[in-house]
C-alpha cells in the first residue's frame, strides 16, 4: 500500500501560515521522504518556503521538534477498537487491536518509529512504544475491567510493550531503517526536553495515578526469565515430535 502523504496542500492564495502543528506535520513528511539524518531546520524551512529562523517562533530547537514528532506519532495509536468490531468484548481482542494499531503506525513511518523507542519518555515508568499517559490509562483501565488485578495489568503492560518494541524495531530495521539514536544535530538550538517525571501531571488519569508506584517498580530480571520460559514452552509446543 502506498504511504499516505502527510504534507498538506498549499492553498491557492500562496504560502501556508506557519504553526507548530504544520511544522511538526511537515517534519514527519520530511523524515518519511528523506530520512532522519537529512532533517535540518534549514531543510525543513525550505520545504515550507520560509527562513529557518522563523521556525523558532513555534519550536524551541532540535529537542523540542523531535519530542513533538514522537508525540504526534504516539497520539495516532488507536487505543480503543470501534464498537462495531466486537474486539473490545474480551481482552485478547483488545490487545490484538492495540498491537495492530501500533504496528500500523510503525510501518507507515518506519524512519520515525525508532525515535519512539529511543527518545526519553516523559517518565521512566512509561515504556515505549506505549509511552503516552493517555494510552497507559486506557490500557490499564481496560484490563482491570476485564477482570485482571491491578498488579497483573501492570505486568501485562510491561510484557506487551517489550514484545511490541522488539518485534517492530526488527521489522523497521529489516526495511533498512537505522534503529540507533539520532547522532546528527538537527539545528543549532539547545532546547531542554520539557518532559520530566516531576513535571508530569497525572491528576487527570486516576488509574495511572493509583498505580504509579507499581509502574515504577523494576522487575526486569524476573520478567526476562518468565518471558524466556514462555518462549521455550511455546517452542516446545510448535516443534514437539
């Protein structure tokens, strides 16, 4: 399927008025077309038909632009299946829907998806690619509604994100995209990343607020061992003679 173009058509009357939304949308289209290493403020400004310095009224440099690009992609993940799909009736259907929604975004924007994995999330307990508090709230709430205990819902979040991240990074890498963190400076700006745990407002997300301490716990070693055992059990089932 041909990739849908992100760039908005220029109005007949001339240049489009600049806005943060337009700049981010054009940055996504630029990376889709040219790759992340080709993106500079000057090149992006040329695509928009403006001077590079005019972009700084709307984005505060490299870090701010990348954070906005990642945020825009994550917000495109559809977290709730349509009612007519019937997938929300059980937790299997819900997780299948969500996994395919994340995969669709990753494969539509394979050059950008590694940024979702490698950019620092707003809090250390937010796990890529489900690195939005809004998505985590919906995820945990849905699983609890399906009968899981709170600690089970948190563990599923960890296991599910680990699967998605590993699988989808391999898929975009197979398409020739780099999965390494961005090393080439995108501009001369030095904006701070405005997303630190202490600044994160979770008051509007009651499930996340209630489970924040559970989300912050580190069980990496135990999770690795359980995931490895589950993989070996699956291989036994697949290839048992």
